[in-house]
């Protein structure tokens, strides 16, 4: 019966991209038994996404690890630990989540957690960082909404490290966008720029007071008190602000053409500039789609003029540029035609043509993002083709990291599976070998040859004749079944068999000499099987990988008869044993059956642990 575990899962965030499962295991194994560790990675690049999941066997061990290791620095970054939340709705609801801003740079996640822990149980606490340090804001997620409300009432507007902080309820981006849209329709703050250095607060107030009551007027100045050329005017009513923007924008003020518009936050301005830049790039792509050519493998003596002359016979060229660095050619350039037809003709004629002793490569120019996407797609396709051939525990663990299972040293004469409630956990990459190798998925098909009994057959250790009753016939014959895989892997045996076959007449050849006094019986098929226990002599002269291949092909059909659903995985698990023990299992059905039952029990335990320790969505 499968063992039942009380699994406790922790979420570990803010990880450095170089942190691996082995590093996390080294940090967390001193607290108690670790069932599995998984670092989430990108599917295409296999680069760490910055968070991981650790499954402990006991809840108390997980609590002790979280209390000790929370905000511990690994690879220069403080990690953030919280309980793994199975319900994604709880994380996305925002209940109990508090936002704090205007933080001093000296306040880190640990100090923030200690400050707010007095109001209730904290699920997660984080200060936002970039490459330059703290960004001045953070988040605290309380277990209950009551604790969050209490923290907001007590700390909003308080001074922390000589700064007055704002503490409020967390708002999603959609909610913030709706608030900003409401501010746009009812703005009262006006931004003015390009009015020169002679402007001051009084003159600016005098100009804008004609449109309505102003609450504040400010001209921004530098350290020497001189105007920086821009300022702000805050009106009491939105209608007055809108009228001032309509009348004064683009008008002359103090001898300069000024800009007057709604005051915007930095993030809003950056977003507008980003959208404008994306629109500009889309226009460029549409304009040069199918007409811009990429030319590489250029001779060092090629310049813009020579490149243009080589391509101008194919049509009108709008631009031709050889890319250079420090005055020297980088070996590639671009040629832009007026129409796609001209560009297509140039590609057909010039690709591969030798210009100044070097063959050119000419193709349509691509964006960097498109090239990277295409290369990633090609890499993934090549990996699917090469992976089944080169599949091994090392490459599997590097190319497709699964849950990290710690492997404990065991005595060499140990049994395959421990009789205790906890089965020894092995890296899943060892078992994935059978999934990628079709040799264990189905028995090898055999080729049947019919030869006369007088045909010379080479002697082989793997040949066995099984007596089988049959009726007397003068046309008795021997049927020899050659395993196609065996013929493909043993060259010396192949030559002998093929030489014998060349001397025989195939398909229903009658015996030339038959004694009437001797009762003849149809002889059974002779199976040349490379995976039986009697092939120990052949295994000794074969490489280790071929030995496992031969034994696996012989063992798979036997295991499939016992448990067809798990035959692949069980075969891979048993192949990790020594060859001598595998040969014993092939000779003893009882021994093989007991090992298969142990393997099934271990797989059921592993599946039970995986179902309980399912990672956070």
C-alpha cells in the first residue's frame, strides 16, 4: 500500500537567475527531509524565471525553514519565502494586500516585514528593486483584510527614516488606468514649458489668473535660482484649466512659443512615448517590408558606392549602406529597393555570386526579434530530433530540468527498493531514457528465412533449439528466425549468417536426401535471441551501452506481460542494476516478478507525492 505523506510546500521568490536546484537543496536540507525542489524555467531558453518550489515532508520543518531562511541573501539577492498558495484566486483578489511608497533607500524587505508584523500575520513582504537599488515602494500581503485595514489606519502619513510614507490598499493596473482616465477628463493642473529664463511665479500667475482662480503657481528653478523654462499652474476648476490650455497652447509668451497642456505623471509620459515609438516602428516595417535586403560576406574594400553599383542594375535603389566600425567594414550591409519585385530579382541573381573573390549572401532583412524567434524554433526542432538519440541522465537533467531529487549514497549490495515507507527517490532523468528510446516500447520485428536442413548454419552461443512435435514429411525443413536488431549489431555474426544464406535455396526447398527408414519430424524455429541469460559471453565483449540495449530488449516483453501500462518505466528502473543481477532475473521468473512488484510500489509512492506537491499555478 502506498505511503501517505504530509507535504508542506514553500514558494521561494526573487531568486537570481544562476540559482539552481542543487544550491537550494544545499541551503534547505539541514532543516529536515526535502521531497523535491523545482526551479521554474522558460520553456524555450531554459533560463530561470526567478522563483522555485520546495516540498518538505513535514510542516514543522517547512515553518522552521521559512522563519530562518526568509530574506536570506543568495547570490547577492535576498530571497522571499511564503507558503505555496494553491488557489490562484486568493493571490489575484488583492484582499489583504497593502501598497506603501516614498520609502527610504535604507529600508529593505526584512525591515519592512518587521515593521508591519505587529498588525497581523504576513504572507509576503517585498520592496521593489532595480539595478540601482530600492525603487522607493513595496507591498505587504496580510493574511486577513482586517490586519491590512489596521496597518493603513496606523501608518499612513507616518514618518519612517525621516520620510513621510503613503500606505494604502493595493490597486490593480486596470483600476489605476480607470482612475487616470477620470483625471484626464477632469484635470485642473496645467503644465507650461518654453517660456524662457525671465519668467517668475508672479508673472506666470498674472498671465493665468485671467482664466480663473488659481490655487498654486510654480516656476521650476535650478540651484542658482534661475528659471528652468517650465512650470505648473493649478486651477480651482477644470473648466478654467481647459480654457487656459485651449487659448495659450502654441501662443507667444515672453518672446517664445510656449506649450500648455495637462500635467502628466512620468509613467504616463513614458507610456505615451513608448506607444509613439512602437507606432513609428510599425510604419517603418510596413514601408520597407519586402524591399530591404541584407547582404553579408562583403570584401573589406567594399563601400556604399561600390555596393550601390553592383545592385543598381536590378532597379531603383533608395539606399545602400555598408556597416562599419572604427572606419573598417564589418562585412555586411543593406540595400533597399523601391519595389518588392526589384528586391526579389536582386536576391535571385546576386545570392551566391562572387564579388571581389567572395561569394555574397543576399536575403530579405529581418528584425532582431524575428531572427531570434526563428533561431529558437529551429533549436527546439533540432532538440526533438537529437534528444531521443543522445538521451542520457546527464543531458536530460541539463536540457529538461525536472524536480530535483537528492540522491543519497547507498551500499553497492543494496536491494533495488527499500522496504521502508519512503522509497529512495531517483532523478527523473534516469527514467526518461525509456520514454525517448523506442527499443523498449515494442519488441523487435523478426525476418523469417526458410532454408534446407543441410544448409550450413554457423554455431552461436545464442542459438537454441526447442523440440516440438510435428508430423512426418519428406519435405521437412528448418525455419531460422533472425532478429533484425541482432543482425544489425553483430558484424561477425552477420557475415557468417549471410554467407550461409547465400548457399541455400530459400522458400520451400525440398530435401534432396531423405532416408525412408528414419522418421523425420518438422523441426521448430530456431530463435537467435540476443537478450537471454545465455548471452553472458556476448555481453562481455560489447560496450556498456549496447549491453543495456540487449538486456532491455530481452526483458521488456517479460515485464509487459506482467504490467503493460508501466512496462517502459519499470524496464528503465531495472536496467540500472548490475548486468549479473539482470541475467539472474531473466533466468528466474520469480525473482523478476518480485522486482517488478517493488518497482510498481515505488512508482505509486512517487505519483502520490507528485500529486500532493503539485506546484503553484
